[in-house]
C-alpha cells in the first residue's frame, strides 16, 4: 500500500515523538519539583520549544541569574538554528511567507536532521513538512503537561537521568540519514569545539562558536568536494 506524503511525514515523526514526550515530561517534572507552577512550565514549552535551552533556562532562572544574561545565554544556545535555516532555506524558497515562518518555528535539531535527509530526495511541500513539524511540537507540549501533572510523584534525580536522550536522538537521526563527508566534518568539528569550551567552563558560548565553526568546516569540505567533482568530470570530445 502506497502511503501519502502526509502519512509518510507522520511516520517520520514517530521516532521523534516517542523521544520528545518523555524528555518533555522530564522538563515538566523538574520544573514542578523546583517550585515552578505547572502552567508556567507548559508556557515555556509552548513558547520557547527548545529542549536543551529550556533546561538551561530553568537552571539560570532558579539560580537568580540576571534577566539579560539569561536571555543572551538562551539566544547563544539557539543561535545554531540560524545555520539550520540557512542550510534548508533554498529548498523552501517557493513556499509562502506564512508557511516558511511556521516551519521556522518548529525547526528543532531533530526536525532539521529529518528534513535535511528528505530535501536531498525530493523538494519539500508545505503540507507534509508542517505535519511533521507540528506533530513533534504537540508531543513536546503534551509531554510537558503530563510531567507537570505528575511532577510531585517523581523524584527529581530520576527525571534527570532521561536528559541524555535528547542529544542521543539527534545523533541517531544524523547517522541514519546517510550523512556526507561535509555533514560529518561539520558535526565532528562542532562537537570538538563545544566540548573543549565546556572544559574551560564556557559551555554556553562554546555551543554557539562550535555551531559556527562546525558549519564553516562542513561548507569547506563540501566546496572542496564540489571542485574535485568538476575537475574529475569527463570532458566532452570535440
């Protein structure tokens, strides 16, 4: 039986949904256990919708960090999404402005990994892509609501153990999408720089710098591969 583009998008979303829901529950549990009202935790997930950045926001807010410093830290952590948009932007050029804005709102790490692999197969269409985006988004919001409801029944140290699942999911999607040398160079260089920065207690800035350097390295590798392909291409006989 042939699946429609919408059905295929929903199937693509299922691995992300099954990971997002428990991780969002973790956020809801941690927020409630640390004295934040459940409705505020839900509002953060609905408005910010940025896994790692939400946990950082929670930590900074509860530690009494200045508002401006907190906002800047969250913006730095999420700066990589600008690079995601730049990478996918040309494939979405024929969409309406409204569809592009809706897509940008839901451009998480995992959605980027999925969309990037699909873009190489066929031009993206708004309906299937937005179905993927908002299925993932609703699972995150629903997970936060569930976590906020049962937060008082789960010890915080138990929910903390689930936080590793978010980066693990992104890595799994990256490698399952048959990454090119440019993708691997970008991911490897970004991880190296971010890890080195975290060793010097500069993890927030390191994530932003790692994203920029990683993207630059990937672009360099891709450019070199494209030039090599042009040089090696057979020339037409006269």
